[in-house]
C-alpha cells in the first residue's frame, strides 16, 4: 500500500479505494444506502420511513396475519430483539 499524502484529500475523487474496488460487498452496501435514502425521502412523514425492514414487515403481516415476530426477524435477517414489537403493532393496523 502506498504512503498517504502529506495533505489529506478534500474531494472524494482524490481517494483511492484500493482494495474495496474489487469487493462486491462494498458496492452492495453503497447501493443499499442510496436506495434506503431515496425510500426515506419518498416516505418522509410516514411511520415506515427511517429504517430498513419495515415495509417488508408490513407486506408479510398483510399476507400472513398473525405471523410471529420471530419468523419475520428470521426472514429479514434481524435479531428478534431488533423487531421492537413493530409487527404486533402493525398487525392491528394493516
């Protein structure tokens, strides 16, 4: 790896992402962030804004009323504790 410049870069294009260029997970994460930001902007002011998994949870609860939060957590790759009771709350409003 080359020695960092004496003066820190001030523009994103001045950065050499080096090892990340060939890492698919870097690009997947970047796309995920962009899509999440776009979705949050479009859903601003709604309860489902600001967070991943909420829309998926709503769709699952709509298709499977009474689905257990642990099943939803498993499907959306979340820890059960991260669900925060949202599926129970939404199941009564969907």
